[in-house]
């Protein structure tokens, strides 16, 4: 139940985000969510899109180096302590979070967390055992589309 | 002035800079025959090449016969690393120096006691041509170490009878303090470093023009007339171009005289030719081509027809200074892709070696050279490839740091590394344009507003 995230290398100068967004827009691909990780020297644009395979092909054709990473999307209650409770699951385990980002969507009271785990299968097992809703690509798309 | 030749020969008139041409050619021929014999007898690499041509040392009958001898290239030095071209046993070698080669390994050069004496004597003649004498106080800001610049200038200035301050390179504020407090009258360094010194002195409120400094002996990198103008006006000094290379001896192969119209070659020790770099044909005086040098008196490491890759032309006409030795035009460019940064020779192939070692494959890259506040700066832009790209920041930062470390280790030089987007470096139709040199452009642009003042020369 892992979803596919696209990562793009961006140079640290103005206007770098515009072109990849345009490429996706022209093909009618929706960006579900994104995060930009940046350093003083460069940035990495991470995207979750409606059709990752088509998006990858288009971006590669446009000259981008695209990295596909399997990440885990979890639906949680959008209330204080929602994330903390989830993180407790990994306390003392061998699962490590490389990075994460979060977004809310149309459904009231719910949020989606995207995790990059070093051991995604172990993480999914723990999340499921705790009764949490781990989302598939198509679900992420629909949740946000509501 | 009396001149004592190393080895004891005594010339009554003056330094060999002034001897009549026929006498010089006679001396050159005798020394050429001896050095070819020496290389043939002691350097297998050279002997095999001569044998392959069916040429023997006695076949050198005139100076023009030098054209029959094979060239020596940087590749020969690399292939025989480290000591393969030595013509003296190590027991007779009293000093080793090294400079960068085309790949990771340096080029090693050797000197016997007599070689060092020759080197010192040509440096004395070089300093004398710049108007320096035993009363001068010389701040030697060339780096001391494997680089030939530091020790070459040091012993030359000492033998001249000048007072030498062996301050070596770097530590700019201390350089300015020494310049100011020690009544320095002459400085040796790279021209770009002197421009840096001028700028830093300005920041510290020190006006170099008001100091006793009157002469700068600048070399180890190409520089322009506009840089000279800037240096002379801002520094209130006369700037001299000195040329040399480790493979031949180090600094002291040739020097400008006060007329600044080309550099006099110390022809009694270094025989110059200018060739067509494509065909290898020897060109007439006045024609532009690649400088080829033969060491006429070197013992430890004779260089026969060494291809310097420096582009110049020989001038044989008389110089108003009275020296009879021929001059080479100032060197502005090279016939290969080597460039010089802060006095250090760098080949793009060295950078490729480092990139390849880190990434496993060779990414597209480009070298950008700039001059920031008078100092050369080098940036290596490396395209991010699918093989090395990661969604994790840490992985890319590690890659960046490993590239930086590998380049630092290979070049012995701090450089900047920038990861750039794939296909962002322009592809050219033929040979990739690996080096973008913006140094001269920026210096021209910066100094074009400087007033042109006619300095007392010609």
C-alpha cells in the first residue's frame, strides 16, 4: 500500500519551479500535494500527482532527472495530538522516518500525512495494527478530489 | 659587471645576456651536443626514440639539426613517473620539485648541485633585468614548497645580494604589514595576488603608492596589459613579467627588461623554438606558434625539445636594452586545455579523474574561472545524473562534499562545487567547452575606466 512520489532536482535560482509545473499542467495532470526541500545550494521538489507514470515520462522528456520513491500516506484525525499519537507507534522500533509532510483536504477533521520511511513495509504493518488508514495512490487522489 | 658562469667558466665582459650572436650560437651548439649525448647515454626513453629514428648524438652538427630530434611532451613525463627521465643517479640529485600533471599524478623534476647553481644564476640575471641590486629588500610571496616559484626566486634574490623576506604565499594582512614595516622595495608573486594585495591594502587604509616598493616581478600565470596598467598605477611600481616552468627549471627561463617588449630568454641555458602545434614544423622568428624549449645545460633532467603548449612568437631583433638574447612575446594562451589558477596548473582531465572516482561515471561538467577581488576563483558545475540523484537532501549534500574533497585532494586547491540541473550545461557540436574563463574579461571590464598614464619606458 505504498504510493509513488516524484522527486525533481532544482537549482537554487528564481523560476526553477515554474517549468515542471507547466509541463504537468499542459498534460492535465493534477498535483495532489508537493513539498520543496531546499538547501543553500539546491532544492528537491517532491510531488504526489494524479498519474505518476505519465508525469514521470513527461518530466523526463523535458530533461528532468526524476526519482520515484515509494512513500506511505496515512489518514489521521486533524486534531491536536494526531501526529504525536502516530509517532508513538515508532518509538523504540527499527523504523526510521527520513522525512514527512502533511496536508489537509476537503473532508472536515481529517488530514493526510506522507512519510518516507527507511523500512516502509515494517511501518505499514505497525500503522495497520494500530487501526490507521494507510492510503493507496487512487485513494489519495480521491480524498483530495472530494 | 663581471659574470661567473656556474662550473667556473669566466666571462670577462658581462652576463651572457649581452654576448654577440655568433658566439651565443657557438655556445648553444656545443651545449646542445653535450646535452643530447648526456640524455642518450642516461635516459632510456630518449635513447630508444633516437635509435628508432636511426639518429645518433654525433648527428647533431648544427643548431638547425635540433629539428631532427623528437619532442618531449607532458605525456612522456607522466609515462615515466616519477624518475624515468632522470639522467643523474639519485645520489647526485640534491633537490626534487613537483608540479601538477594531466591526471592525478604530479610531474617530478630533479636538480643536481650544478643545476641549482644554473637556476640561481638565471634568477640573478632575471632580477638584474628588473633593475634590482644588492640593496633591494625583496618580499618573496611565491609559495615555498614543491612549487618551484618560492625557492627559485628565493635563492636568486639572495645570490643577487638582496635582502630576502621569505614570507611565502597567503596571509594577506601579514603581507601588507611586512610590505609596510620592512621597507620592501620589490615583491615576487602572481599578478592576480598582487591585485588582491592592493585591494586589501586599500581596505586597511594602506596606500601602497606611498611605500618604498618600486618593482614587482610577476609570473606563474598569464596576465594582460590592462592588469599591468592597473598594477603599475595603483601600486606605484614597475611590473615585470617573468616566465618559466618546472619541467625546464622553474621561474627564470625568461624575463622582461625595462622596455617591456617581450621576455628575454636565457638562451645560453634554454634553447627556444617556436613550432606549428599541428605539424610540428619549426617556424621562423616572428611567426606565432607553440614554444618548445631545450635545456642546454641541465644535468639531472635534460629536456630535449619540450613542448610547453604556450603560444608565443620569437623576436630576434635588437632590444634597446642591449641584450642580444632573443625575446618571446608575452604568453596569452595555450595550445592545450591547461589553465593556471593561483599559480597552479590545472588540466580538465584532472577534474574528470576526480569526478569519475566519486560518481563511477563521468557526469557533464563545466569549469568556470572568475577573478573575485583580484583573486582567481574556480567553480566546477556538475550535472546531477539519474544515477546519483536522490530524493533525500542528505544524500545530495554528501555527494557535494565528496566531490569537493576529491577535487581538493587532486588539485591541491580549494574550489567551489555546484550541482546543477541535468542538461543545463550547454552541449557543443564538437569538443565540449569545458572551461569558461571569465577572468580576463572581468579584469578588462573593471579596469577600462582607469586613466591611461604614460609610464617612463621606451
